[in-house]
C-alpha cells in the first residue's frame, strides 16, 4: 500500500524487521507484519497531534494540513503520537498539560502483540482503546466479534469507533472503567492492556480463563521506567508473570494520581549522610534493580530524580515517598561531597532503598529474567527466583 508524503505501511514493516522486533521468517511473527501493512496507521491519527519520535529527533507538533510531509513521517516511523492532553481540556501542543491519550509507538505495539501469543479462536479484551489502532490490528487477526475494547474517555471512544469504521471494523467499543474489565464477554483468553499499571486489578485475572494470559505495561514508577509483563492465569485464581522488554505508557486513569503530592519538609525529619551515590541506584532501575526494589520495598516510589537548582547551588536529587503512609525522603549529592539524606516517616525510605540496592549488588545484579510476579485476590508480589 502506498500513501501520500513518501511514507506508508511498508516503512513500518521494514523498520520492524530491520530492527529485529519481528522476524519475517517466523510465521507467527510474519502475520503481524501483514497486519501492520493492511491496517493503515494513518487512519487512526488525527489531523493535528504531537509527535514523540523514538529516535534522535525532538518532540514536535504535527499537522497534516500545514506540514503534510512531517505528518506522514511521524505516522509511518517509530513515533509515539499524543492525541489528547489534559483529558481534552487543552490543545495537544500544550506541553504543560499531561498527555492523556496517544497512538503508541509501532515498536512497542508489535512487541506486546507478539507477546500475546494469539490463536485464531481467542476471545480478547483490550483495556484502553485510545485511537483504536491496536483494536484494529487485533480484529484484523481474530475478527471483530472476538475483540472487545474498553475506553474510559467518552470522546476518545467515539473517535476510535469512527477510526475503526474507516477500516470496515465493527469492534465493540465500551465506554467504562478499564480497571473493572468487562465481565459481559468473559471469560477471555487474552487481556491486552495499553495503559501503564502499578497495581494490577484482580478483575482482569478473574475474567481470564485458566491458561489464558494478560499482557500489560507494568509501571511501578510512572514516567520513569516500566516493562512489559505477561501474566499467565492459573486454575487456583492466581496469575504468575514474567518480565520482558522496556516500555513507557500513560497510566491507567484510576492510578494516575496515586502519588502526585510530595511534602517538602517536616518537623520530625532526620538528616544524615552516606557515601552511596543515588545516581548508581537510579541508573540500575531498568537493569534489574527496579524489580529488586519492588520485591523488597514495594511501598517506595521514586517521584523524581535528576539535577535541580538548589538554594546553595545545584545538585542531583532523588525524591522518594511512601505509597502506604506519609513518609518521604530526599537524597542530594553535590560535586565533591557525600550524599545528604533527609528522611521523615515511620519507614526510613532512603535507608530501605540503599539496603535493597546493596542486596541486589550482592546477588550479582540479577536482571529481569530472574524475577517473577504473583497476583492473588488480595495482593501482588515480585520475587527473585
């Protein structure tokens, strides 16, 4: 298929094969290359949007009317495209507003669809319709009557329905809270989640038949790091998962604001120092330490990390907070100095993070393949195998 602007679906399939995301010699992967070719992405991208290229090009606004070449380039390269900010209350180019809907990058879409390991008879629930593109890819693979997709935003859902109609699709688009799943069409063989999740809703496990799978972006620290998680549902009502490639997604709306506030000071705070550089722990998060931290101290969230301008100059600052209490910690390192640590709360968060980091190092820096996730009706746990 050729399209205007010098870019088209063949550019996506060429990228996915040349980058090793999909193998054209593997029949189970080759079918997705056909899907990317036959479900045109441009039919799911609005006239005006915000491009986030997944290569060395800055984020920028795109307009099919005013700059069609760059619009088509964004559509048919490995570029995530933001289609809504502030839940539709502001312009998509207003970068001060939080992104609330997008067309995900082709790279991560292909990885997660392959991770689903679909068969033609599967009944699939998608959490987070967005533009409808992945629902279109799923329906191309399985048929419209085997895909149900749910979207919390009424306007986004309406736009997705219109987009799906452009490819002749009649996928059922439900307006509702994705964390509740959709029991009407359960049990599902696969649940495909397109929004970041920290706490996995048990409803998804309940609505998946034993032997079925849930593929989701697990985002323990939103906006910082996450990875693809495949959960296999067992016959005892639990699910066990393995961790796969990196990813970054907008959070499930019900979990977006769970740790948005941060206290700056407290009368009961304690100041100490350590020779440990917090930048080492930060750099190791997506190399396995993030899972080590989740296994030993799942209540810790790193709310921000990076260089800041301070009253006495500049420094590199890591901020932590307790997701189960009001505790917090700030670790600051300045050139030529030890790390200053200020902590408050029943649990000393920096001390726990530092201990977890040393244990991870002592264990030989285990990577993500060494960890598993367990989801039960009452909890979720990460453990080192």
